[in-house]
């Protein structure tokens, strides 16, 4: 991933498919971050991506944080240069080319002007101190390649675009060069990436050919779309993993939903664990159809996985501690009875509401406040019903101390009518209203 932002659902889906493919074939899952666009690098994004992969339960075997034999794992630390040519065209000339193409309703492309400079001309321009970038010479007649998902493919890049910049004026490679060089030096055998890179693969294969290197096998994953068919946008704050973690969703529920809406498995099935995803996955089952992600279904996915955690004794103890923290956070000094924080009590609550809640934090909502705090009613509220609240309380307590063996609805009705007659002037309906409030 690039580190121009933090990990979102689309990035999670791509990482997950690479992870389960690597684990299924006893391979190595590597996180390498792309930082070639230095102007857009977000501080802390690389660490954030690694943290979220750890949280999601799909940690990389090798990464910037973990290290490993195929390092470095950051693109800017491997700046070798391939065979290409220097381009001295100014930004102003390139902008004129772009505007001219748009005016003629054509796709903007570089006209390869500097490709034909003689060595002496290049030397003269360098001696004058002119700025330059390095471009890669695109060949016509690219060879088709077999994509793991889309089958045989090729894109005649030389016919639709000019020679691309592979090394910028600041000495940093563009994604295309850095990606190819890094994959080779890190011994990458398989790349599963988003379908938006399918059209660039022929260009990458030309770079491999220029270096004389064996390319990896590529598989392009179809787009992950919103339920309405719109593309998931990084600019939507509600698709970043930090938001789901903060809201209390379980990582296994997210892994489940992003694979359930896509392909690569024999059948759709809710509630799959990571181990089941690895065992059932077949790259040949990935289709080219876009995956529609219905986030409204996420609470139901979470309910299934939360139920599974509650049923597991070890994981249940973790939930007990988490729920205790939530109760203290939400109710704080409202608590009257410290017994509600005892492990045994909290565990009973979890087991009783297993299957009924989608999120652990549901148990500290107002609907469940009675589990954690004693109901409290002000004397003023009681006295608006009847001024005889204390007397009625004593009468009811007296009734409760009697032998309960003979209690029936008929007997209780008689007893309550009898109590009302012992008051100075409280109506039966008011007395019953008081009792209901107490209950």
C-alpha cells in the first residue's frame, strides 16, 4: 500500500487475499510500503497500516516494523536505476502538451521528444545544469500475460501513452520502477492487487524484460464497491479500519464480510473463521465481477462472531475484562453495588445475552442500565403520586414477611385491596402506580 493515508476496507480486502493465499501455499506474506510520492506521505501512516493488520489478525511475516531477509521494506530505501533515457522537457512544455491534447479531445500523453536526443546533446544539457527526469522507452508489440483472475491479457501501452517517467527530478523512482525493482529484489512470486493496476501490468512486464528479470505471477482483484455500486472512497471516513475498531466491531467480522461479498470460495457462508478462509480459498475461484459490500449487514456478522467468542471460555474472559471497563467508563460514579463488577456476575450477563447483542457495547446502553445501576427515584417524584409513600412501603413490607406458600393471584388481589383500605386516603390506582415504579 501507499502511505498517503491509512488502511481502509479496500486495502484490508487486498491484504487479506494475499495473506490467505500465502498461508494456504506455505508462503511468506510481506508488507512493503510505497513512499515514492514524498509530497503526499502521511506521517505515521506506515505504522498505522501495520498496527491495523495486527489488529485484524493478519500480521505480515516481514514488514518495516518486523524486518526480515527480503528488506528493506520501504521503497525509498532501494533506489537502483534501470536502462532508460534522460528527459529535459520543462513542466511548462508538458502542460502545453496536456492542454493541446485536451483541446483536441485526446488523452494527454508525452510525445517522446527526448527519446531521440544524441549522447552529445544529453551531455551538453547536463553541463548546462538543466533539470531532468528519467523516462522508460515503451516498446510496441507487448506480449500477452496470463492473469490469475482475468486470464490472458495485454495492453498496448506504447500506443496509448508516452514514455513514462520512472525516476523523478528529486532522484525518487515513480511507483512503476520502484514496484518492479522491489518485487525482483525481494523474491516476490505472486502479486494479488486491485484491478485498477491491470492496465499497467504490460508496462511493468516491459520493465522486467528490460532488466532481464523473471516477473512474478499477477492476479487482479475486482473492485470492492458500495452496496449501491459506487466505488469505496478513501475520503469516506467511515471505511477506515480505525473507525471499526473504535466502534467495537471484531476484526474477524470484517474479514468475514469482505470475503463473503466477493469470490474465491466455493460458496457464500457467514461466520467463517480465518482458518476456514485459508482452507477454503482457491485463487481460481475469484471472478471478475465487482464485489458489492453491504455494511448494513456488518452488525449481523459481528453478532455471529461475538457469540462464538462468548462461547469460548478463554475469549470470554477477555470479554469480561472489556465489559467491566465499559461499565466503569459509562456508569462511573453512578454505581451503587460493586458486585456488578465481579467476574462471575459479568460472565453471567454475557452468557444470558449471547446471540441477542451485535456489539459488546450494546450491554452498556440505556436499555441494559438495570444490569449495572440500581434504579433511583426521587422522593419528590414519589410524593407527587401519594404523600403516604413511607406508610405504604411499611404496609407492603409487612405483607411480604407473611407466609408465601398460599400466595395466589386471587389472595394477592384481596391483600392489596386490604392494604389500600389501611391508608389515609391514597387511591388504589395510585398505590399500584407506586408499586409498579418500585418494581
